[in-house]
C-alpha cells in the first residue's frame, strides 16, 4: 500500500540551504510498489456548497479535491527517479524548492497544494493538502 506525505524541510544546494517541501512516498505493504508518476494539485476556484451536494448526490461519493488543478510542472525540472520500484517497508523522497512551488502557485487561488502519485496499474494515491507558508510565515511573506 502506497502512502504519500508532504513535509517542510531544507536541502543543501551547493554551499547554502534551500527551503522547500519533501514529497515522501512510503510503501507500507509486504510487496513491491511500482510508482509511475507524481504530480501536484492546487485549488483553482472556490466551490459552493450547492456544487458539493450535487456531486455527492450524483456520484454517491465525497470528492476531496473538487475544482483543483493537476500539474506535473515542478517535477519536469528536477530528477525524481521515477518510474521507481519501492520495496516492502521502504520509502523514496523528492525535494521541491520554494521557487518552483511559487511559480506553480502563481495562478492558484491560495498557497495550498497536495500531491498525487500513480502506480503502474493506474491507481491514484493522494495526500493531505498543506500550505506553502503555514501560520505566521504567511503574514511575513505577504
């Protein structure tokens, strides 16, 4: 079973540290998982309660990321190591620096984003969304 996690962190780029977010892919199963691709989601517009209720009644399920846009943009600039086979109880991490995330979120409604990974069978796995600048940091940046 594949799990995704977004975590704030620092990475060494030459002789200086760079702020960013780690996308961590974890395999919690006893079998090898083959990950084909990874992408990011960000909100494009606010969804009304009426639209949420319509979706639930029509498709009989709750959609977590309604009106969110998928992009693989930040991953085209860096070496992700994908496609990859992750062994049992192992993990793989990918670092996204702040500048590439800012570029991606220029057209977004907020600085919240989430990650999605797709395995070799086409099953998507989502993680919880996080804010690029949580809490007090958001006020300092603006």
